[in-house]
C-alpha cells in the first residue's frame, strides 16, 4: 500500500487500490501491527473496536482474522463502540495493542485505522515507525487464505468482548461524578450524529438522573452515509442544525452532540431566548473549574493535582489552575500527548494526581480510566454541571461570565488557511525567516516580542513544526500546518 502509517494510524478515502482504505490495505496494516505485537510480547494480543462508518465492521473483523492468523489473540467488540471504549479495553483486558477502525468526524468517503499501545494510548512516533517498517517488509500473501472469522471465534483465537467490559467502562466514568443526585429537572437533547455514542451516552445520562432526555431520532440510528450531516463534526453548525430544531421544539436547556466514534463532544446551551454553541475552550474551562471546585469542597482533590492542556488550548486554564494550586502540564496538539502525560504519572505511582485534560478541538478526559479523549464521560460531567447551575438559577453561560469576571476574559480564535501542494510548508518557512530577521515581524498589526520554535523541541516537548508567538499588545498565537491536509492553522488568544 502507498498510505503512510503515522501515530494516528491510517486515514484515507475508501476505494480500490493502494492509496485508499480497503480490505487489502487493512490486511497489510494488520500484518505490520501483528509483527510489532510479537516483538512486544511472547503472548501477543489485541483489542479491536469500530464505529458506524461504511465498511468499519468489515474492516475490523478482517483485522481480527489476520491477527488470529498471525498468532495474535484478538478481542473484538461484537457491535460498534466509541473509541474510548477501545482504549479502556486495552487496559482492562491487558492486551499488547489495540486497533479501532474509524475516521472520526471526516466525511462519509473516509475511513481510518488507529493503533494503540498496551497503555491504551495511541502509539508513539517510534512505535509507528516500527509498524511502518513491518508493513513494508510484510509478505502480503500471509494475510490470504486461512480460517474464517467465525472459525477463529470457534477456536478461541478471536474472542468477542462481552458486556462486562462496557459496564466496567461506564462504571469507571460514573465514579467520577461529584454529586449523587440531580435536582434541577435539566432538559437535554442529544444527537449521536449517526455514530457509536447512542447506547453508552444515553445509558449514562439516564443513570445519573437526566429524566428529560430527547434523542434526535433523525440522527440516532447508525448510518455511515450521514444523510443529514455530510460533515459529522460536533463543532459544525450544519451538523447541529436538526438538533437545534429539537431544542426549539422542546425548550431544552442543552444540546449535546458526539461525533461518529464518540470521542469529541459538542455543546449548545440556551442563552436567553436563543441557543448558542460553546467552543472547545469554553467547555474545557467550565469543566475544569467545576471539577476543581467540587473536588476541593468534597476534600477529594489530590495533594498535588495536575491538569493537562495542549499548547493551542486557552491559557485561561493556567489562571484557574493557579487559584486551586493545580500544576498545569502543556503538550503538543493531539490527545495522545495528554495520554502520555497520564502514563508518566502512572509510572511514577502518581496517576491519582490527574484531575482533567482537554484540547480545544472538543476533546476532554475527566479521569485516568482511559488514555484518549472521551465524549461519554464529558457528556456526563457537563450535564451534571449544568444541572448544578440550573438548580442555582443560572445557565452555563452565566457560569462562564462568572469565570471571566474572576479570571479575565480570554478571547480565542482559530483560522484555517488552505494552500496548494507544498505551499503550506513554504509559508511556514517564510514565517520563520521573518521571526529571525533583524527587524522582526508583526502579527495582527502588533510586533512580535517573543516566540518559540518547536522544530527542534522546546520545554521538553518533542520536535514539531509549530511556532508560538507573543505580541506587544498582549495577544498570543500558535501557527502549525495540518498533519493531514495542505492547510495552516492559526490559533490566537487575547485577554480582553
């Protein structure tokens, strides 16, 4: 195959040939993963999951079959599941690796193949490189023939993951509640955007006491064609349009949405007589402050608590954390880096220090029970928080205004610029030249007074094609190229 295997695995449009996702590319990738797993363990095993996309189940079952054929015991969920349940299963079942077939919130033409290490975190750069080497060296014929999926199940080489694992995942989330009873009569509309979140999200919301829960029926049944939202991203206004119509009809307090693999959470909340979407930073700081305040009041905040954020997420986190005596760890963009930091705490016997982590692209993790973003847990905690504020006569927007009044109003923006071919890399090089020139450069009309270039690694972080700048007017900016498309993303922030 011609697809490049990276830390995010594979992602491409589906279709025939070596440049697309299909059974043949799945087979080749799995031969590489199987060889890597054998290097890691004398008794290699893998956990597998898949989302609602077209061919996801077929691809996951074929991956399990190839693993079994190569002598790796495969544990696979028998029905679609959120990505965080795969991270949980790897740790719960103590498998060598994990695989989830998903393309997250990409359009319907796409599918993907993500690989996790034994810690339940997406594989490191080194592991991804090793898997790529094994893929290149693999004999494709080794994936052909052999027994069927069903025959390997009969032999016990493929094991269907039972309901106990899902229940253990949900129980781990429920243990993160800060209150036992919801009292406000919170009204919630939920859309899984045709994805894997329907059963776990509704189950957990009903369990914690959300009695007025409306499901957007048009988007409830899993469907890889995503007929009413071609771009099933919970950040996209188009994807939330039908859910908002439900809110208008029912007078709901909240609309919550999860993407097809249910690792990202989108939130819309009532504001006066209209509904407005909260961005990822707003949801993140609301959750962080709520968790810290509740745990401090309950006496359950650890002695040296830690929160983790990516460098493109709001620095308002730092102000809130400082007020509660919480250490802030910053990482590169991508939740795998947040998972890595939790792993380091675990290795030091300090896993309980972790209280919350998030990235501005709607990824949140309310505990250390998995090593990837989890919309199921985030949905539970956000609804609990909204119930608390409603019982006090406030909306989440009122609570956000309270935080701005206390810590300052941090205004954030994200702009994406598209380029042709390699132009994005050339533009990054031009920006570097400007920063290093004697006369310096301006950004947004203000002079750059300080900057960090992460290309060789900074502050203990791995090397990355990222620039971070601080301007004379107090604003900040992070500039980075997209990892998958010829685009440059510019994140800005200013205390207003």
